[in-house]
C-alpha cells in the first residue's frame, strides 16, 4: 500500500517536472535593452525567431513611442518578457553602460534554469551563423563551453534616406566598414546563464571558476575585444540605421553625450557591400507578412 503510494507520488513529481520543463525551457534566448525603437522591433524579433531564438527578455528604457503595441502579441504568447527599466542616463551618457549591464544581470538571473543559451545583444544587432542556417545547430558544437565571443560588423546608412514601413532594414542597409575596421574587434557574448557569475559590461561576463569564454574557433579569450572572426558566426550591427535615424536620433543622442567623432565614424561605415544576411530574406519576408 505504502509502496504503491510512493510510486504514485514519484510519478506525479516526474510529470510536474516534465510539464514545467516543456513549458518554460528554451534552447536559446536573447536579452536586450531598447529606447524608442518601435519601428525596428518586429523585424529584429522575427529574424531571431527564424534563426532559433524562442524567448526574448526585453528591457524598455523610457521609450515614448508605440513599443507596447508592437510587442503586445509577443507578450501574450509568452515569447517576450518585458521589463520597464526606468533609469535615466546622465547628461553625457556615461552611465548608459551601467544601465545596460544592470538589465543584463537581471536577465541572466531570471533565465537560469529556463534557458540553455542567452545571447546578450542590442536591438540594432542581428546574430546569425555564416555556414549554417540555424543558431541552434551551430551551438550544438559548443556544448562544453560557458560563453562564446562573437564579433560584429558595423554597418552604415548605406546612403538610404529613410527605410519605408513595408521595407526590411537588413535588405536595404548593405554597406559596412571594412572587415578589419578596428571597432569590429568588439565582441558580444552568448552565455550559459548557470555558469555566469555576473555581467561585467555590455560585452562580456565574468564566469564561475573553472569556466572560460571562447571564440568561434574554440580558443580562450577574455574581455570586450578579440581578433576579428566572422567566418562561422557574426553580428550585423546596424549602428546608424538609415540617414533619418542617424540624424534625428543617433546624432542627437551622441551630441548630448559629447561624441565629437560621430560623423567621421558614420562616414567609414559605408565602405564595402555585404549580403551575407540575405539568405534569410525570403523566409523573413513571409514571416513579416504573416504577423502584419
């Protein structure tokens, strides 16, 4: 009698564990913080869903646009967890990295036990594998590591005045800085949350003892920079977006932050064409039409 009861209790606990696991566990999630970027969020989310992301931890920093309307369908189907991150930046923007890092640490702590991999990127950054189609497939080869460093490629306005509402940014913006441009040594991290001690800055995390970050060649690396590697995995960083965004948003923000080199930086970001991301366009267009 007691034996049968114990078996039933054990079976029930196993059922509950499986149910919770199947409902909440994600192979790959993304966390990001944004401000007044509603026109770009749908394309960014649908793209990353296409490459394998199934959960988004998003942090809204004092936006005044219609971000809630854009995100509501994703919130309702539990793909997006939205947190209002109401911290003001200093007049010179010097505390912005701290605001970002606080959000990332919040996401890391909240995702432990719920996601296997967490990509820490921005909403103007598109993460994708070069040789493969799926990020999930790519990550299967990195099961033994706690963090992967991914280099970006900085894209410019591509001389596009304004991206229309029915156009895709990744299709219109095709010019970037030279591959070996110094700022392309920056990396972003894809981490296993349970192995992270804490996020140190927006680019990399301090890992628990016994773990190290590796690049896409599986070589150990440390810090926010690494030799530029984009043959296996990369981030397209649409830093300026189109000319309208650059002059009306990016420039205004950077001027307040006393960035003296913003125009020089924008100029060098339109040096060479790059269509690496185009392999995703056909399916992405279908998905955008489906959710509109």
